[in-house]
C-alpha cells in the first residue's frame, strides 16, 4: 500500500516532453462525446466498429484501467468497450495494483494518462481488441473520487492536501487558494518565473500576501485516499510553508 502523507522518488527535473507540453499548453482532453459499441473478431457479435482517430502526438486520456489475467486495458470515458493498454512507462499497473490490492480481479481504477491512440497489436492478447492506447505518462490514478466527472479544464495545476484540507488552483496568470480552516487568497497577477529544474510561480497581493509555488515532476500520494499524482508542489503563502500533490490540468 502507499504510505501515508506525501512521498515519491527524488527527481526534481521535468522530462523534455513535459516541458514542451507546458510551453505549448495546447493539450486536448480526449473524451468521446458519442458512445459507440465496439466489436472485434472474438465472438462479440456483429457490432459496429467505429473508425477512431490515430494520433502521433500525445493527448490527455481519462478512463478506467482494468488489470487481470490476460487483460491490460483502459476503458476511456464515454466509451463502453476497452482498448488494449501499452504501458511504455512501466508504472501504470504498479499503481493499479497498489490502489486496488485484494479487490476482485478486473477491478477498475480511474486514471488520467498522457498517451495516444493506436492500432491494436497484431498478435497476443491485445490483438483481440479494436485498438490500443499507448501510455507515455501516468498523471493521476484513484480508486475513489469524481472518476469521469473530473474536470481538468481551465487550470494548469490544482494543488491540494488533506489533514487539514486546502487547495490552490493555478491558472495561466492567476491563482486561488481555498481552505477548510483559515483564510484563503486570490492572486490576480501570477507569473511563471522558471521552467527548470521545476516550474516556479510567484505572485503578490496586498490582501492575500505573497505566494510562491514550485511544482516538480515527482510522484505524490494523497494522505487519505492514497490517490496517485505525477506532480508535487511546495507552497509558501505569506511565509507559511505547505506541501501538496498537484493535479495536471489542460490549461484551456
């Protein structure tokens, strides 16, 4: 199981792909708006097989990962059938097993990954599927929460911590802090000052005081639910030091 609190391997540099993503801030959230039945030549019947767009560039894909005997698949939000998952990160199924230990086989875990749509493998168990998802980065995984109702639109990062609860939403040029206990804050002139070795945001407001946020590509776990995040953040609010997990947003 994941240990309590925030932990992860010490890696304070962003991958080149992640840096390009942040510079562009043009990620597409891939959620099909029309649910279509998928079929394959393995006894599923004469169902219509839709033509899915194949992409050479990564996009953000939300869905439910399924792990079991002969199954390594993701069922994207808005789809009824699963696609074979090709995990280039070698981390997706480790996260799945840790979030769903002892559960029934083929238990689903909600995931947000960066990856791309591809054809199904030509042989092996994956050949029985209508297509595949090549996973290049696991951004978030949770066994409970909003699931496919999770909204990633409109922010760059949503940083949070439980016990006590607080959250900071980082937008392109502003930030907002909310707390269960104590004052929050709004910063309307937030600046991204550095990209490497981490992303640093700085802001100041006469009422809310100063805000300094450093986001690193470093695994982080929620202290209550065990949810996995690919990023962690160090925050200083008016001199108060905080640590939290950061959810990657689409920035639109």
